[in-house]
C-alpha cells in the first residue's frame, strides 16, 4: 500500500507544523542576547557583504565537547561546525546552521534560554573575536527568524486545499514563497544563500516536479525530458544525488512491477543485476522481501481492524483491541510507520465521505 506522493508531501507539511508548534509555544516574544559591548563587531549583514568573507580559504575550528549536556542531547556530539577565515571572521555555511539547530533541538525539553546559554558557552570555547561577536549577532537574527517561521508554519490548510491535489500544490508553492520572503526579511542575500541556498534549490526542484506530474498534456517522454531539464538546474552535488535517487526509484518501480506480475525472486534478481553489483542485488532483495512482508502484515491489520468496527464493541474496547492487534503484528520500531499509514487512511476515508452526495 505505497503512499501517494501528494499524501506524503501533505503529511510532511503537517509534520513540520506539528513539530513547529512544540517550539512555537515556548518561543519568547523577544529574545535579548546579552554580551559585552566590546565583543560586538559591525552588523553581521555588513560583515557578510564584505569581501573578506569570500576571499580567504576557511579554517575549520576543531570540534570540542559540549560545555553543557542538555536533555535529549546527552551522549551526542555537537552537530555542524564553526569555521573562520584567515582574518578570524565567521564563515557562513550550512554547517553553521546545523550547529545552531543542534542546540535548538533541545528547546522542547530544556527550554529556549537554557539551550541558547549552552550554545553560547560551547561557541565561546571554539571561537575568538571577531568571529564570536559575529556569531552572537547572527544567532539573534536566526532566533527571530525561527519564531516568525514557526508562526507561519502553524497556519492550517483550508478544507478545499486539503481535499484538492491542485490546491495542495498551490498551497505548498505559496508556503515556500512566504518562507523565502521571510528569510530575506531577516538575513542578507549572502546569509540566505549560505544558510538556506541548498534547501531552497531542492524545494524549488520538488515543487516544479510535482507541477510537472500534474501536466496531463505532456507525453511520458515529454515529462521525462522536462524532468531532466529540472534536474540539470540543481547544484552539481545535489544533481548527482538526485540522479542516483531517480535511478533507484526507477529500479524499485521495475521490481514492484515484476512482483505484481508474479515474477520469481530469481527473475527479479536478474533484473537488478543489470544495474547493481551482486552484493547490492542481495541487499535490495532482502529489503524488498522485508517490505513485502510488512505490507502484507499491514493489509491483514486493516482487514482485522475493519472487523473490530463491525463487532459492536464500545469505543474504549475497540481502541484496546486495536492496540493489542498492533502489538501482535508489529514491533516497536514499526509503530510510527503504522501511525503514518493510519493517518493517511483516515484522511482518505474522510475525503471519500465528504465527496458522497
């Protein structure tokens, strides 16, 4: 029971909004990061725009152990990296954003103030001036952006947008445009490109790909050619990754078609061998075998679940029996996936009920 791509995209957006709410309600109306005035450098936007950040080769500051063990991060190493150039200026890149997000991921358990204090204490052990003051200034901008973006993500889709695939796509395009505009209101063009450039490039590619799928007037070859043109617009590293993913998806689709048509495992093995080495072929066969088994268990679960609804059980008893059924058919590692499939099935049922006259 593979998930439709539009359902997956919508579920991803809803997931972002749910995760965002956890942080949003704990986010302060205004965050003030107090530092000595002697440690402040020219505005971070001016530093970003200056040529000094783009000319010298970067120096990566050696990783250090966290100065505070935050709840949820205990036993982990700091993600991301802090880099400076030969003049001691902070270098802006995706690793810096990862560094910020590592500490901010503890907000739901430790609170914002504690997470920011741990971040600044850790950064103080890694950076000297002027990079440390530049990081403090950028952190203030980043926190304000986070608060504003989470407020944006909590805005729900309307009933029409949830029910109509084309309306879902339009809503996603509007959300992307609003988020891009929000970033440009909080950061300089250089910072936007450094911190969010790769993410925005792939988001544009994904949205354009979804729009392409909806174009019924294109032939299969026309869609393939248009998809290739979109892929060529990606950055080189991302394009190579996307091409590998596209190849894997095509191979997966071929395997699924063979299984549906009643092919034997040996026939599927021979088809996979045309694209992969023997070790990879056996790994893929094992994954497909496990996936087919999981799908069979999920179908059996849905069938038995439907039987519970026709047995006249009370809602409480039905819920209890459903949990017993889930524990019998699925391990602990599968429960989240069952939740996801159940949520999509429920939405599909609601949509079908709404469409009935």
